């Protein structure tokens, strides 16, 4: 491994595709038809908001509503076919890579969207860092299988030395040209998209990615889905590739945020009572921002969590070393053993609280305030987490060590609905 994250083999192969894009004249606005990734739209009110924003909002494809899974997937396929026949969506005339930009205030992210050749973790080109759940992979696979489409790009990162060559040089030139589309979504992010079809520039991108290594920042379940579907199609073809956004974090660092846990059936009082002195516990009668500052300070010195749901906050830190030694696997690297997510799942959820990691027991929520509000409304416990640094994630991934699922949230995530990939066009 070189210091800039390159490998001498198993590099990245990103190929052009004919993107499916909304026809602006057929929709209210491009912003109104976009959505966050499917797993961020977790609340029914959020789903309803997106569905009511525009009759053609992409959420009707990524999260179709029906009484059974089979009906949901068929509904998405029928909707996609209808939008194509009605001219709501149309394929670009020639295969392209797409330069994508997101900007808000001082946050700028640029990358390239394309169809990435699939590879197993053992091949070394793509590094997963989180475990996945089989039922989610099965559901996403059924949706992609039925629609014959990659409906939203995964977010992958790699690290160059920051040099303005290769992909970076192509991006820098491209953003000086008029974009294919520009829109501002309600979260304040401005989005721009360009197509890249010049053979010389495509060759420059391909050469630069030849020995790069990518980290899956967002989309572990969909990447596992890509691999499953590839295994079902033995002949070379479009199922050997998956839609991704590649971002060089040496030039455009991502934000890493925590994903919080909502324990549906465990009230805060019961969660605290079960600790039995295994953690130091302090009640914080503070507003959420100040409580999170206390969590950050505590997390600098030990594992730390913030419990909410009873109208106050409770800071847990300084876990018993003896308890950790009994409940955390000894056969993993120290960096994994000391992760907050590891201690939460191995020690608190599995041993102290005995809460199984199933959808009826635990929800994973990205928005901190939403997690607290839902816990208070439903009488459950929100476990607020402090984020992990990207380099810790990358180093564990390079060692082949996966973190507990939903350990991190990288962002900003690409907006869903700006460009889709139909496998029937390839």
C-alpha cells in the first residue's frame, strides 16, 4: 500500500453510462423530485412530505408504498416504465460520466458519478467498513431486480495526495462549463451536474483510477446488493457494474456524523437502572447542543453515550474495564475494541440491556433532534453517539475489520433523483 491510498492492483474501473434524468419541463422543479437516500427517509412524515412535494418525486421509486414487498417492487417498476413512456424521465443520448457538485455555505463537495466495476472485499479495490443485514439486502435486491435499475448512487471515497492532476484536473476543467442541471434543495444545498463524454478526458479519469482504492462511505447494503445481483448473472454485462459517486477526500473532505439508536421498548429509567454502576452516569439538565458538547468532551477520554427520552439527558462514560474485558471480543484490533459502536452493541445492547438488534426493537436515526423527539414521544430511549474520525474507519477497513452496522454517517450524501442508471440500456 502506498501512502496516498493507491494499490498496484485491483484498482477502480469507472465506466460511462446513459444516465436517466428528469425532463425539467415535465416536473414542477428538479428540487421537488429529489430525495435523500432511501435509508435516511425513515419517518412516515418525511416520506409523506416527499410524496406530496411533486407527483414524480423519486421516493416513489426508492420507497414505493404497497401492502406486500412484491407489490411494492412491482409498483416501482411500473412507475419507472410509465415515467419513461410519458417522457418524465429520459435517457441521455450517449454514455457519460457525470461530474457532480454539492455546495452549501463553506461546504463544497465534488466527485464523479459512473458505473463502477464490482469487486469482492478480498480483491482490495473497494473497502467496506460496516456489517449489513440480510433482510435489507434482500429487499434492495428485489427492488433492483424488478426495476432493472440502479436508482441512486452510492457514496465512495478515495484519497489522492491532493495533486491537481488526473480526475481532479478533469473536474476542475469541467466545472468551468455550463452544467446540465442546477438546483437548490430545501436543505440549502446547491447541486450541479455535468456530463463527461470527451474520450481524452474519459481516458484521463480511467488512468488515474487504475490503482486507487475506495472506501464505502455510504451504501453498504446497496453494495452488497450489487454483489448479490452480479452473482445471479454469470455472463458479462450491466450487472457487473453499480452506480456510485467517487469523491477524493484529500481535496473535498467529507463530514462524518454519528447514527443514533432508538430503543423502542426500553424506557430511560429501565436503561439507567440496568447499568448497576458499570458506567459513570451524570444527569445533564441542558439544551441539546450543550449536552452534545458534554458528550464530545467525555468521548475524548473514554467510551461515552448520551441517553434521552425522559425530558433530560444522561451522560454515560468511563465503563468498567472488567465489564469491557468480559463482553468485547478479544480477537479484534484495539481500534475496533474501543469503538463506541462496539461497546454499545457488545456491552450495552447484548449484555446489559439485552436488546436484540431487530427492527422492532431498534431504529437507526441520523437526525439527532428527531431521535430525541421520538424517544420522548414514544417512551423509549435514544442513545446518542459521537462520530468516529474518517481515518479510523479507513484504517480498520484496510485491515479487513468491519464495524457494527450504522456506525457512521458520511456526508453530504448525493441527492437521489438527479441521475439514474437503467440496466436495460446497456
